[in-house]
C-alpha cells in the first residue's frame, strides 16, 4: 500500500521516516524549497529515540504538481496554519479508496477535511511525540516516546481502520486502533490547550510558572476550563486523568513547554486559532465560561498582529 506523508516537518517527518525505515512505500509531499533541502541534506532525526545520535534517510519526494494518482493512505501532519494549502494540494492524491489520517491538535481540521473529502474518507488520529525542527530543517527528538492512535469517527472498528493500523504498525512506534478516537482527541486537547495557553501567556516553562504565587492556580484553572468544555461536549475526561494533567502542568522545576510556546519564542505563527480559539468557541456554544483561556487567546492574537506587522 502506498503512503503519502504531507510535509516533512517535526511530526510528519518523524513518523514518515520511521515508516520508510521499516520498508513501507512512503512518499513525502513537500514544497519545492523543502524538497531542495531534503535532497541536499537528507531527512535527519537528531537525538533519535531520545538517546542522542543522528539518523538520516533519503526520502522519496513529490510536489503537489507531480501527483498523478491517488494513494492508499494519506498521513496529514502539518501545522494548522498550513492546513488550507495542504487540503488544496491533496486533491489528486485522494481517491474513493483513500484513507486520510490527520494528526493535528483539536478538532477543527476534521470539519474541513470532512467537507472536502467526505467523512467516510477521514479517520481520526492522535500522535504523541516530542519533536521540533531546528534551524537547518532537521528533526530534533527530545524524548523516546512515540505513539499513534487512530480510528473511525463513528466509533466502528472497521476493517479499513484495522488495515491502516497494521500498515503503520511495527515501524518503531506504538500504534493503537481505537473505537473511541474522538474521546482520545478531546483528551489530548484538554492537555494541549491548557499547556499552550499557560506557557504562552506566562512566557515561561511549567517550572518557572509553578515557582511564583498564583502560577499553579492559573494552570489548574485552565485545565478546569478545558475539562468542563470536553464534558459539556459529551467527551468527559476521567477525573484521575484531569488531575494528572493538572499535576503535570504544576510540577516544580519542570522544563516542560508547549510546542506553541516554542513557536512564539522562535517568532513563528502559532496554532492559537485552531487549538485555543476553536475550543473557546465550542465552550461558548455549550455555555461554558473560559475567561482564562480567552485571556491567552487575546495575548496570542496581539502577538500574531505584531508578527504580521513585522514586529
């Protein structure tokens, strides 16, 4: 089965590289500039497995203009800010039998993908991996954790989902096929949104924030708002898991930061609208108050305006 990985960024590049190393038929859909870098340097993973060292593969590359036929599986792992362009590029790659498997945070992307390709073509997905791109375009892996969960949006354990899970399995990361993928996506959202809002709003690590009066209370308040929204939407996160998220975001001395915070410190656009603002919008529709989340969104919108204005 042929796999198309959209982009060769921190997430898509990592999982695509692992699949290619495991002998899967993998092609990366990239922009011409990224293709030039990858042909010159190869696709590199630094700190591979979280244990140091560098792995390099020579990936099979294609640009949007070169897509000639549909693929069996499309792994959509782009930043939310690039989602519109990626959907436009994917048209010729998605046929009646293609499974589109997105790995974006939140849920807004499912609405867009369902509208463009049809809900039956789109699986739900969650990945957990700590990676980022460095200035050279190489993937930096910060920890050995690497796992993937996928499933049908309607909760069925279809043969298609099982086939995709088998195709992606045994490639150096854990794969699970779930009958509750939307719940898994909400649970990750309940962690990702507070983590992003907290570290971006306070411009510091979890440990920095926990070390000052009121820091832990802010973290706990953000988690409570996200958890209340998930519960109101019909996807309650277990109390123990909510407590675990709050503990992770209030841990003294922790160097944990969100990928959104890394984007801010690097002067890059963020996924604030997709991850934070969409959550707050759903909360308002469900009559759930999110004043702390709203403050973080306001702060990041000011940042985005300044970024767009050149500083």
